[in-house]
């Protein structure tokens, strides 16, 4: 190597060291040329409380055995438990939902599963029915989910009474609840939703029953159903739905009144005589209503008892006779739909309501039951398109991840 070249290289190296030293002195504290050395302040992760023991009512809220407030937030899942034809064709709930389903719900930070079941399937196949239900309750509980057992007593579930007016508590339902309550009375993670969307003529019948339906069923009241549960020694929360007892106060037809019927005209003198009751509503097409209208549907129940939305959804792709009605009057813009769902979630939180959304199944909250990817709303929605794999899943999942109960 020549002396000239060696000198040049030494100068070059000395120059580089000098420049690098100057840059280090000028550099802001905590910075590096390869990225920041400063440790960023982490965003605190939401804290999710794991309830313990039997729930009971304290004022307007549910509390666990340790006195901690518990808010139930989860989803419904429809299964053959409420479909006699499906059951008789060999379909079984455990072939549809299992520990994987419940693990996915828990990963969404859900803590409740609501199951519709038929007393008529139980009466005809008691051993098989309870074997299936026991497995699902056990696996759901192990995933941290409370299970709300909801009686759906209608023709689809095998009722021998064809009249719509017979979708009302009957003597057969007392027999059912005595059996189910006795069976699960030692499980602190079970709740009893006593009757789904009853076709009640008035509040007195809702409470006390009396008379018969056009096809000969003997009508009983909700107090009779509560008494049936308590007669077994079961102390779990019981859930009460108004059905159409409020005389269609919102101007809905008979079917919608039973589904979304409210407590607006409820006389507090007819409140169930039991300390551990929770009152329920279902919301579909009226999800868009402002908070004042939502609160009005609770009537005198609001701020007196725990509240539960047993079914709710922004549902544009439902099936069956009421499918199109569920999205009637709702916006068809996807962004607006997201906002409606978020507004309703915030409203429920503002009144400390418990809830189970419809439903943790394909084309509802999730796109499929293998990855449980949440559904989304497209730019434009079509009301009544039962083939569309769309829904509010992404909004619900994000809300649960960022709003600890």
C-alpha cells in the first residue's frame, strides 16, 4: 500500500469518527440512528374480571359470591334443542357447538351463552336431551361462560298446540322447569329464562295465568313458573320476558309485539315476588331508536331491577317469516349500520344492561365456525337477503375488547 493511499485512508477514517462523534453529541437524548432507544409507555390492557360463585341480585345489578358486580355479555346460539324435526332427523346440538365454540366466545371476552330449548323435546327424549345439555353446559362453564337456558315452547319445538295464542306459559312448562331447575340447582353458572316471547293478552294473565287457549292448553302465569323453579331449591337468577302483555304499546303487530314487547305499561304491583329476578327485552328493527325511546320500553322497570337484552341485532339477513321485518326501516349504508350497533352497545352500557346478541353462528356474528372470523357490513346492505354472510360481529368483538365489563 502506498504512503499516499495509507494517509488518505487514515484521514478518511479519522474524518468519519469525527463526524460520527459530532452527530452523537447533536442527537436528542434517547434516540438512535437505528430507531428509538426510549421505552414507549404501553397502553394499559383492559382488565377483565372472572366472576365467582352463584349470581344474585343487588339493587339493579348482578353480583357474584364475592360481591363483585357482574355484567353478562355474550350471544345466543340456535340449535336442535328447540327444533323437533331437526332432533328427530338425528341432528344434535353437540355436533354444532362444542368447546371450540365456547373458547372462541371467551376469546371475544364474552361470558354468557343463551340457549333456546324445547320442553316438548325434553318430554319425549329426556335422557338424550339432558345428556346433550349437560355436555354443552359443562363445556361452556369451563370456558367461563354462564349459560342462560331459555324455554322456547312453540310449534317448531314440537308443541301439540298449533294456535299462536298457545305460545304462552302452560301447565306443561311448570313440569319442565321443575325438572330442569332440580337438575341444575347446584350449578352456579346457569340462569333460567322462563319463557321466550309469550303471546300474553294482558298483565294479569302474564302474572297469574288463568283460562285456556283456543286449542285447550291451560294457561299459567310467570309467578307459577318462578314458584316451580324455587320449589326445587334452585336459587339461580330467573329471567322474565313481557311478550305482548303491554297491549302492543309501540304499534307493532302481534308477532312483533311478543318479540319486542316492552314494559312501558307494566304495573309494579304485578312484579314477581322473588328477590333474584331479571327483566328482559328483545330488540331487532327498533335498534335504531334513540336512547330516550329505548328507555321508554323499560317503563317502571328501569332503575329498579337488573336488565337483560336476551336477543338483539342489526339483522338484515335473517330467515323465516319475520326476516324482512327485522331490518325494516334500518339504514342500508354499512358505515351507518356500524354506528347504529355501536350506539346501541353504548346505550346498554349506560343503563348497566346485561345482554346476549343474536347469534354466535355463521352469517350472524361470525363468517364461519372454523376460524370464527367476525362478520362485517358491506358498503351497501340489502334487507331480507338471507344468503348474505354479513353482520355486526366486528363491531361487537371490538367493543368487547376495549370495554371491560
